[in-house]
C-alpha cells in the first residue's frame, strides 16, 4: 500500500479519468480525488486554481504523485511513479 501523497483531479464523465481511478484502486493505492465537474462555486474555482498550478492547461485527468504530475491516462508512467514511492 502506498503512503505518499497522491491526488487525482478528474471529470465524472471522462473515460480516461475512470481508467486512472480504476488503476489506482487495482493497485490498492490510497489517494484523494476530486471530480471537478461536480463541484460548484468557490469550491470549483479553488480546485481549478490548484490544478493550474501543476497543469496550466487544466486538462484531465491530472494526477499528482508526490512531486510528479502525470496528465492523461499513461499507465506505464503512473506505475513507474507509484513504484518510485515504495
């Protein structure tokens, strides 16, 4: 089980976001996630601001694993980043 900081910014309707989440669940990873399209008002604005700090294009999924940012569903990169935290 991974104990480092992992955060997934996703859209509820995005298939790549769902694949990323499924992969993290499959590897029994502890992570936080936000479905940005389901947020409203100031909460949404704040979340988008946070995403733009690590991914200026604000595209999805945006996955932060410790200090590494992976944009899109890139299974090999995600697994390498997870392995590096173990």
